[in-house]
C-alpha cells in the first residue's frame, strides 16, 4: 500500500509478493520524474511514505493510524508545527483494505487515489473522497460480456473471491450476464486463506475447487479476483500436484478481470503457470513509458543502501544476501552485478504493468492538482484581503476539487482525467497470455474496450492474433451446454436445466430456420416456400390457367367447338325461319337464346390466361348477365307455352297476354335486374387481379379477387332463382300435347343445368388455384351445352332429318 505525501521516505519490509516491488519502483520513478520537471511544481519537492498492511485488516488500520501520527511516534493527531499530514494517499488494489483505510481517512477528508477497482461504499461521505485510477466498473463488466458473446461462449464457469467483493459480483453483476443469454455451469468461491483456515481444510477446499473446474463441461472460466488471486490459483494447483492428482486445468480458457495481476512468492518460481497459456485478461489501458525500463536497469542495491525495499527484493529474487557485518563469509553475497532483465517475467516484469501505470498516473494527478491549487492560492495572495497567507499552508480536503478537475497528458502522451464520480476516464486493454516452458510468459494486446467510443466501436478484438490453450490446437474453443441447433431445427428447453441447455427439434411443416440455434422456426414470406431441408426459402412460381398448358388448351377447344355448334344451329334456324317448327316456338326468343348461349361459350375464354384488370371486371359480371339472358329466354318460352294452351280454352282472358310483348318484357326485366346487380358490384367493390400465396405451397396463384362475396352471391342467387322458376313451370307443363309442347325439352335441359351447378358448388369449394377456374369453366360449358343440346337437338333433327314432320298439319295434329 503506497501513501504519497510531503516527507522523506520511511521504509518498512515489503510484502512477500515480488510484483509489489514494481509498484514501489513506479512510485519512486514517478516522484523522481515529477521533481525533475521544472514546469511542474518548480518550488516544491515531492516525497512519499510507503506502508505495508501485511494483507490484514489490523495492519491496514495500524498503517492509517501511523500515517496520522507524529513521525516515529504513534500518537494520533499529534504533530509539530513543521510537520504536516500527507496531501493524498494512493492505496492498493484490494478493495476491502481500501475500504478499511477510508474509514479512518474520511474523518480527515483526505483524498484517496485507488489504483484498483474501488469498493462499493454504503457511506456516501466515504465515497466523496475516492478518486479512482480505474474506469467505470460497469464498463469493465460490459467488456467481459461482449467478449463472451463475441466468441459465443454462453456456457461458462465463474470463480469469485470469498469475501464481500465476490458476493457483490455474484449478486449484482452475474444477473447482467444472464440477461445477455449467458448461463453458468457453476459459480464457485476461491478458498479463503487466513489464520482460521487449517491446512487440511484448505487442502480439501482446493481439491473440491479443482475438481469442479476439471469436471465442468464449460471450457471458459471467468475469474473475478484481485491482485493476489493468481497466486491463490497457483497454490491450489501446486497443492493438487503434491497430492499426485492428475490435472487437466490447462484445458480451460481463463478470462480474468482487470483487478487481477500476476503475483508470486519468490520461492514459487517453479510453480505451474501453464494454465495461463491462452488466457484472456482485461487491464486498465496503459502505454509503455520509455524511461521506466532504464530506471529499473540502473537500480543497484549496493549504491542505494538506504533503499531497504530494494535490498529485500534483491535478496529474494536472486537468492543471495546483501553484505552485512553480522553475516559469515561463507554466505552467498549479492554482487550488485545481477540484472533484473535476466529474471523470468513470472518473477519480475521489466515493462510497466497496468497497476504500476495507474500508480504513475496517480502521482502525476496529485502533482497537477497541487499545481492548480498553488496557482489558485498565489492569485488570492495578490488580492488585498489575501496578504500574508502562505500558499503551501494547505489542508488535505482542499485538494479534492482540484483532483476532480485535473486533466493532463502524461509522458506517454495519454490524457488523464476523471468524471464527476471521480472515476478515471479511460478504457481497457484485452490481453492474451502466452506461457513458455521456462516459466516465463508474454502478454499480447489483442483488443480494447473503449467506453467513450460510439456504441458500435466500443469493443474491438483481433481474433486471428489470439493464442488458445494448446489442447484446442488453435481452433476457436467452444463453450456451450450442447451443440448448436443446425439449420432446419429450433431450440426446445430441457426441463429442469438452465436456459442454455436445450434439445434441437426439427421445424414443423411449413416453417424454416435459416440460422443456427434458432429460438423458433418461422414461416416463409408469402412469395417464397420452404425447401426440403427446412433451412431456407425458395421463390414460388406464378401460376394461372394459361392457353399454353394442356388443360387450358382442352377447355379453350371445347369452348370454341361449342361456339361453332351454336353458330351452326343458329344458322339452321335462320335458314329455316319460315318453317312451321321455327315459327311455332317464337323464333325471336330462339335467336336470343342461341345468341346468349354463344356468348356464354365465348365468355368461358375470359377465365383462361393471365388475369388482367379488364378480364377480372368482366369474368363474373359478363357470365351473370349472359346467363340471365339465356335463363330469362327459357323462362319466357316456358310461360309462352303455358299461356298458349291456357288461352285455347273457351272464355279464357289469357289471350290478351299472348304476344311478343310479354316474352320481351320477361327477358328484358330479368336481364336488366342482373345488369343492375353487376353495375352496382363494379361501382362499389369491383373485382381485381390478386396473388394467392397460400393455397398452393410452392406456387403463387394469380387470380381474380371478387372482393365482395355479397355481390357475387347475389348474382349467382338470381341465376339460381331464374333456373328454379323455369324448372318448376316447365315441369308443370310437361304433360301438355306433345306436338305443340316445348316444355318437356326445357324441363330436361333445366334438370341438366341445375345438376351441373349443384355439383359445381362442393367441387369448387374443395379445389384450389387454377383447378377452381377449370371447374367454373367446365360448369359454364357443360350447363350451356346441356341447354343447347336438350332444347335444340330435337328440332334440328326434325328440320334436317325429318322434314316431312316440319309442316303445319303435323304441328296442329293432336295425339
């Protein structure tokens, strides 16, 4: 724990972790650089004190009390006039100890710069004096989530500290992981190392932890820890090796938080670090400082005899003794020619770590804040009411406002500033660890997390640069509860399992999934249809009843053939118009009926071919009007026959209704009624060309949409009414004398007509696409041809083959 103030160094024995000496060196280097900077605090020399809490709460409180006491005397609040409290405190990376320290320092409103993630405080007053050399912690966790999602690692294990910090991580941060679709095979706590934990219990906890990690199906382990966490993991692995337990812990990808750093005991140089090969960690963004390496290379314990930190560190890492009068000559003494750069990186890193970089920036932040405060006090001295005040007669609380507003560029060109919450405005580097058999390692920067960047550019990583654990042979490690659902399948959650665990179920009929791990299958758009593998959609073909296909050709040929037959019969009746059989059956009605039947045959051609706007307007309306003319003509013929026989009775008044006027009135009124229905249909909601995308699975049916079912049913209903009335009257008149009676043929023809259209209804409703059109065309042709044959074939037979019967005598002959 480093405490920065305005006095000469007071030296204590450092922590046994060798990495802490780099923190001390970074502090000394930054203070030295600051004091040599003539532009920064030219009239002041900074000094510092270093305290060690020995990783205990008691040690932390003692260090804080000692800091507030008179030099070399433990007397809190006692000081001489020439002694001042330190201007600020730089505290270490273990959050609990920072919180313990803040409990004392906040009483004196002393600024506390923390170079690790700061603790969560319930007391708002304590939080006011924190200045964090660590970016916003939520951005850090967002970066970890982005990393996991980038590699599709949604099935992970989590290891956290056995303290309040670890509990807070589990309770407050892991739910964010779950919301992003990440779930956990296990959430475990590191064994607690303290005096209350016996060796056997520690061994048991180590074994349980290692077993959980090795047996886990998750290939990615997220470790939430602090500066000493790696040494705990290494200790666990070492303990398991002593028990001759085969380990496969290097088969996992370790993802480590930015609070962690590589730490080791001097005597643990042969402890396993292979598990770190391929690991990924986050670090507070840092940049190389050119002068720091040279500063370390010039460190020599023999020329710095007062630097007891360097003495102790040198003895530990080089396994030698510094010359002392009390030591025997047989001891292995340090020569001072040993070089720090010859040490393995696992023992000592020559490049500045991110934590040391934060200490370096903290010293400069304090220096720039003092410079700003000095300038402010100097200005006030020039004012009349400020005379006599000393600019350096300050209190610690006065530095806060200047620290919050500090902004400067350090010697590496990086800007250092804080937000309104006292958090460092910076990002994170993503580091890939590569280890070597000689217990050394290198850390390669492979990405960044920049919270201040636009949302789509915050997270960046170079996949092709990353070195993975050796077991994966440079293939991207997978970490999922089960294999991905392939195309054409969708996920179904397993009962009693986490949401990351699921079964893969084939898509139901008519649905597809075109990406792996689909939550649900989806239907293709209307203009596409599923392929056989149900993993994609194919374009549908447009279909309609065309003149080029066999069915269209056959129906068109029959329509034209029947039209020619109708023309032929019409020609016969015109040629023999003066014969009795033609005159006796109202030749004008016959011409109207034959003409309407001819048009009905030709009307069927409107249903063949690609539906257009005009064709859709005419199909049903033309069919309805033409058929109404035909049926009204038959109705008029039937009524004429009935009236003709009734009028022959003596005293009948029906004779006055006889004549062409009645027949024409019937035809005209029925036709106009149907025409009015058709015109109203076209005016209100006219039919239009439409695409039916769902009737046929792999086709788009181009059809005419009637738009109004009511108008269509009205049109067909009126035709049905005419047919029913005609059939009824003709049936009642069927027994009239045969030679004059046309009702028998009309009855038979109407039976054929009604039978065709009664069969049409269920057939039409049970078919789809162009088959519906074909059924309607067939019904039009069949019913029209039935009327033609049943009514006119007997007459044509008499006219052409039995001309002797086509005489007036034969027609008036009674049977």
